[in-house]
C-alpha cells in the first residue's frame, strides 16, 4: 500500500503535474467510461489519467491517448473505490490477506477495521498482529483501537482487559487511527470511570471515536454523544435512522441486517437530499456470504435494489466515508486524489471490470492480479486453553426436589423470565421447551467451570452447536437440548484448536476448524465458506429457524453482554442494564 510519504513525494508530484499539463504521458489512462461524479451526482463521460498513485487528470473523452497502459472502460461506470466504514475481518473467519483477495476484485479499496475480536483473545498482541498483517496489502485498512475488551467488564472475562492506559498506548501508535465502537453504552451514560477514561484518552489523542448506540434515544442519546461519541451503526428502524441523523451522528448504515434495509431506504428517500453523514458498512459478514455476495459492494447492491439511487449509494460509500475519515486523498475521482478506482460494468449488479488501488491495477474482470502478502499466523495459535469437557459439565447441580429458575427469554432482544423445574439425582431437569446455553472460559485468565443457562423462544433443538467465535469475549459457547450432545460438540471444537461443530443424534455432522485465535482459518475464503455452509446446513436440521430474530446468526450474539437484557457469559447470566449477575440460574429451592 502506498503510504502518505510516498503519495506526497516531490518527484511524484512533479511527474503528475507535467503529465496533467500534457507534457508527459500518463502511467495509466482509463478511457471511454462514464464517470460517477459523487459531488454533483452527475453521470458524465470522462477519461482519467493516472501517474503512480495519483489521479493526474480528469478530462474530456478522447482528448488524450498518451499512456503506458490504457484501460478501456467503454460502456462501464468509473467510480471511486468503496470504503467500508465499520467491519471485523474476523467475522469472515479468514486472514486479512484472504479477505482482501475477496473484496478488492469487487471494488472495495478501503476498510475501517476494528480488530476487536483479536483484541479480546490476544490483547495488545492481537492488535499488533492486525496492524502488521495489513501493512503490505493493497487493501487499505484503517485500523482502530478496540474500546471494549471485554465488552462488559465485571460480567465476563475475555483474553485481555484494556483499561484507559492500554487504550492510550494503542492510540499513540501511528497506524491506529481512532477508537473503535464504544459498546458500553450504559457505562458512558452513567459516567462509569473505566469507560469514561477510555473515551477521554481518545478525545485527548484527537483521533476519531466510533459508537454503538443500539436503542438509544432522547436524553440517553444526547448523553452518549456529548461524552464524545460521533457515529453509530446499530439501527433498529427507519425512524431510528432519522432520529440519529437529526441528532448529528454519522451513520454507518450496515448491511448485516437485511430485513431492515428496505425501511432504511424509504427513510432516506423521504429526505430532500442525501445527508453528508450517511456512510455504509458491513460490520459482520460470514465467509459464505463474503464469497457469494461480497463485502461493501453487496451492501451497495442491495440498497440500490431496494430503491436507493445508485448515485446516492456510491456517494455514501465513497466521498461521505472519506470526509468522515478526514482523508482528502480518498473518495473522489479528481486531480490530486488517490487513484483508488473501481470500473463497474453497470450500476445495478456492480460487477467490476477493473479495480485500481493507489494507481496499481489489482484486479481485472473480478479476478485478482496483484500478489498478496500473508502474515505469519504463529502468534494466533494455541488460544483454546481447555481440557476436554464431560456431560456433567452441562448440567446444573441443585439441592431439593423442585426449584425456581431464571431464564433468558427470546433471541436478540432478550428479557428475564422465570419458571419451575424438577431436580432429579441432584441435577436440575431442563424445563420443557428450553434450550441449554453453556459458556466456558477458554483464555486461561479465570476459572473454566462451565456456566449453564436456559434459553426460551429458541425452538426445539435436535442436537447441539459449539463455537469459539462468540461475541465478544469469544469463550467456548455451546447450545443444545442434551448435555451428552453438547459435550461431544464442545470436545470436537477443543480438539480442533477452536472453531465450530454441530452434533446430531450423537454424531459430529459438521466441523469447521478455526485454529487461529479460535476465530480464523488460513485456508482460502472459498474453502472456509464451503465448510461454514456445511455448518449452516447441519444447523438447519437441528433447529427450525424463525426469522428475523431466531436465526443461525443469533447463536454468535447470545453472549454479547454489552447489549441490554440478560445474556449468558463465562461468569453466569449477566445484565448490564440492571447490574445483575447470576452465577447460577437457580433462584430458589421450592421443596
């Protein structure tokens, strides 16, 4: 990737000026295309001359022919490269290089990466690995300091603990560009010292601060913003989008909740113009979705399909994003800007004919042409520090013959419930219709006794699912109906060094090893996607999903303790809103 010093090299600038005057040839000339002008919203014919990483000239079609290389864009649309404003490479379960190989050929040239998951597993070393892993890639990665490691301190234990001094150290690194999504909303609003000091460290650094404001409105939203947080991607409705735009937040409209997108598009279309503060992001993209659909290009494609004007979609995905980042070199095809360019065949499917990153052609016709540098994965290995688990680990011991239990009701928007259950031979008999959820600390920083809870509204399970990818502390999490199946799934994952396993009828029916951090595979994205698709298919036989909330993805957020309501963690059932933490779901012995 061309760095700022090279981009502003005086000899480069001299060459570009001379070429722009017409006194020297361009390195690359893009001819015959229709320029998507993200400033005016026009679609107009223009040719683009490039020198090194610089756009030297945007001029009339056919007025120049002098270039070392010519790219024919006849019939195609020339756009700035897409900028993904909030994402986690780890959610795609592949290494940064293999992620880049998927999104660059689709026109995504910049990502804003929160390596939050690596930070939660490996601490500062995980963030350092992330920074080093992207240095030599043509995919520009704006790396942020994870703000919430863990996401709910006191309610869970991750592989590390980032206090304000750690954040201050990370923000001092020149390659760390800001503070990633601040998820401890209640802590910010209530002025919890820990998160307040973390945000203050970011304010003092004068770097960007990104937010996570799910469900906030009115006084709470104002308090969250005045603390220093300036963006949000956690939209729940069209009205929520408009309220947050009116409040002054930059919106990172995400594609990972497709059921909301038509409503969000309608809300935007009702406005007289596209706000400068609307940007796009992917947030989390599973590997099969990445390979099949893509990255931010898929978000743009779907938003246009749902009725957003292509010119608006491309402005939000390029210029608006660059302005939010304070990157005057990105987001616009104009003289003096960086030559991050996507040549799209059309403004519907957004298939790319060619993609340039810093003036280098990195793909043609959707295929990578640039070589990618792979970082040494050794620092990410051996992250699952667990012995094999037993069937008894997934049962709850209790005295008496009948007990009162706390339950976690409904997926995603969780709430507390209570029910009665029998005790047989010293163990609680799971309530009728309940799904067991068990979380075991895997990082070696706390006791690894399995904590078990009961989910309601999760359907009738016919097997078990185990995963070490479980937001955000990524402890070993197992779902199921029978302790025997749960132990089998857990042990398959432990033996693989991390990953996912599905058990049905006492047999492991699908396994995806993720031996790097328990989150990633070194394999190419297509191979990881195939194995993840097998996990999905196996889970479809285990659970009858009920969209939009009871879906496979809900399994990975069931431990997301920073969100309102009860969530199972490695410490018990946690609720950050009320401050409640139950070590055991047994509330009372009735008899």
